[in-house]
C-alpha cells in the first residue's frame, strides 16, 4: 500500500504526462488525419479535413493575380498564426512556459531521457560535473546501471526517426511518405531529409536536449521573455521563513529539475523554468514524512514579488 504521506503526490506529474502524451500523439497523427498540414504537391493548406486554397497554383499558371495570393496568405495563414502566437504570448506572460512544460513533445523527451540517463550514469546529463545523490525524494535509492545505455540509445534513435517522418508529412502527403517508406522507394530528397533530421535529433536527444530548450528554441525564449516582463506572473515561490528546513535535504528540488535550474533562487535565474512542478513534488515528498508542508509552491501577484526583489514574502503567501 502507498504510505499516507505519499498519497496525493505525483498528481502534477500524472496530469502533465497525460497532456504530453495526448499532444505527442496529435503531433504524429495531425498530418495523416488531415487535421493540419500543407500539401506541397497541391499547394494548399489542409485544416480539419478542409482544403484551404492559397492561390499558388493559379498564380503559377497565370490564372490568379498576385494581389489575391497576398490576401489569401494574410487572412488564411498569417493572421491565424499571429492569433495563435498572441495566445501563446499571453499565456506565457501570465503563467510562464506552460506550453513547454505541459505540452511540448521535445520537453517530454528531455524528461524521459533525463530519467534513463540518470539510471545509466547517475547524472541526468552527460555534462554534469558530479553524480546526483542516490537517495531519491521518496526515500528510495537509485543505483546507476550501465545497461540502461542500451535502452537510452534505442529510444533516442526511434524517437528521432519518428519525429523526422512526422515532420516531413506536414509538407508532403502522408500516404506518399508512408508508402515510399514501406516499399523502400523514398526519393533522394525525402531520404536525405529523414536521414539528416533523424541524425540531428538523435544527437540532440543524447547530448544537448535541455541545452536546446534553454538556448536554441525560439518558442521557448519568446515565452521566457514574456514571462519575465510580468512581475506578478506565476512562479515557483520559496518559503524563506522555513529555509532552515532545507538543511535536512540533499537539494532534492534542484536535483529533479529537468532544465537543471535551482528553484529557490531569484526569478531572473529561473529564466527557462517550464513550470513543470517537479521541484514542488520533490519538496512535498521530502517534507511530508516530517509532517511539514512543501517549502515550494506556485505563487503569483504580490506573492511573486519576493522572487524578484529577494525580500521576505508576505505572511499570507504560504
């Protein structure tokens, strides 16, 4: 049976895993189900099974004026994309990088492969200078086992290939790509695209996955900038009045962070926080057996100011 103090923990992770899995499946199936893709052969968008003509074919053969193509691009492509971008910015401004932590397929790979590498080496990333403590937040011991390297490499390779095939089906007809794959009839450009992207993603998954999220992903950086612009945005709050309790812990909140951040520090040092909540659950697991609440929790508004100024938070914040 699950100990009483563990009941209720893991809810954040379970919800995130469910959303991440659903979004990853959507990412893979959106083109073959005609939910969203651009048909390069027919020169039109496909959205929820409907063909959205942009006028490229007519313009190519002289039937459609350039002005009509421009109007189609503005109203049928750029404005919807801009609306989606504004929604993403508003969400990030208020709540941070929720898309990254709760939906993004790449971040789900970061977390999954971090765990496998931790099992294989004792470190979530190869570039860590030291192995993490064997004692986990739930009290269990994790001993590195090099055999996990096999599983790590196989999953990284399989996911890189799946991503590459899914990516090309967003611009070329999925049935053509799948048929060519199954019958070994890929054209040279198709073969090169899938092969090169698979290699790049494989190397990213193995060696630079969280570095890409921190420094290479423009979508993530834009969200972080919007989040930093709002002093009252939701963030990971730290109960400084109980900081002494941290002496009994082995930095569990730092150890579990997929982005390798330190959740107790100021907001400007948490620039790439994805609001995954792993640090909150780790602290909850450490403090619960001692009959104490977590020192970390999501805060916003006036309660978020202490992560900017470094001063003590209000009494009603924790």
